[in-house]
C-alpha cells in the first residue's frame, strides 16, 4: 500500500500548493475541501459507523511516537 500513500501525499501537496499560489483560495479551505470530497467518495462503499471508526483510529495514530514493547513474563 505504500504506493497509494505516495500518490495521496503527492495529490495533497499539489492541491495545497495550488491553493497557496492562487489568491482566491487558501490552504486551510483546500484541506477542508479535500477531506469533504474524500469522505463523500468513501461513503459510497463504507458505512457511517465504519468511517467513524476509521477516522477515530487515524486521529489517534497521528503523532504517536511511543512504541509499546510487550514481552512475555
């Protein structure tokens, strides 16, 4: 799946750069538009509950830099 994430990051970077270059747009509004459009697309193949769970998981994963190491006792 690394290829998909690379493509997604490139698309987002290009869209945010376009918003930065165009005086009629703003990067925060572009980010909102990207997320709203993507959620609308994802809603076609997922339930609301599934989407909420996915979003919650992603939000919890952002910025986590601690790794839990478990060892048998």
